[in-house]
C-alpha cells in the first residue's frame, strides 16, 4: 500500500501528464497543411570512389502568409560505409571551410548558424547510418529566417575509396526535425508531421576503370618483338 502511495506521489510530481498532453496537442495540429517542403540534394547524380560530394538542404513550398522562423534543426543521414567526412571535421563538428550557410541565413549579425555536427542517430540499432545535425537560430526576436525558397546549407562528404556500393541515398531524417516559428516572441515548435519531405534521389557510385599493369606490359613486349 505504501509503495502504491509512493508511486502516485512520484507520478503526480512528474512531467508525464504534461508530456502526454503535449503529444495530444501535437496530434491535433497535425491536420494543418505542411509549413514547408524539405529536399536533400547533391551537386551531381553520380560519383566515383574518392569523389567529393556537395550536399544541399533545400527549403521550398512555404505556406501563404508565413511570417518566418526563429530556429531550425534538421538532421541529414548518410551511410558511413559509403561516405566519409573525417577530413572535414574538427572534434565531430564541420570546419568553417567545409560548409556554407545559405544566402538567407548567412548574415552572422542576424543568425547563429552552428557548425554542423556529425554523430550516430539510431542508438542501440545495428546500422551504419550517421547524421549531420544542422541548427540555425536568429539572434533576436525581431529577426526571422524568411519563408522563401532557399538552400539552407551546403556541406561536404566524400565517397569512400573502397566502397562496393552501386548507389546510396543521402536524405533527411525527418523524425528529428524541430522548427520554431517567429511570431513576435510567441513562437511555437513544429515537428516532422508539419514538414513535407521530398524524396531524395539515390546517387550512383560508378567504379573507376582499372588498367591492368600486367596486360599493358605484355602488350608492349609483344609489340617490341613484332
């Protein structure tokens, strides 16, 4: 009996109900039209092992009369058996030269564009997928990330030299998306159901043709003898 009373006391003092009602509220607002579309693209459709890849996060199709945003957080996922980014990182964060904020959020006096961070995203699961955590926030309530078609950021990956993959998809892990609206300081968060994800096209991995040194030497020797 005492244990049950203790459980009720702990439950009452927890944030469980707040979280539950918050989840219910999110479900009820999911019927609203999507706030925007997000698409992850690359600068080419095909690469050879060892090639550098430029990845772009594009925002499109904003709702009419959208007043903009004060914070955006997206995670782009990639297969670590196909792509690598170690050369671009400094302690898990992209160096300044390895990523480029978009024109609309590039003003350092108005926006805090954090250096993208690389890390595991599906903890406890046997997967080779990793994520690039992208976050940008306005410096003041008066500023906003404009609701216009834009490339939010571009960053680098490299195709691994010895990958055996014929193709791979770099895409948005939309379940981690968080966006805060900008409405005179009374903004609220939007999550993945409020965002339309445009499917990313797989990029082709085209093996580099190999020249057999043995065959070349044998052919040269045959020509000399002739």
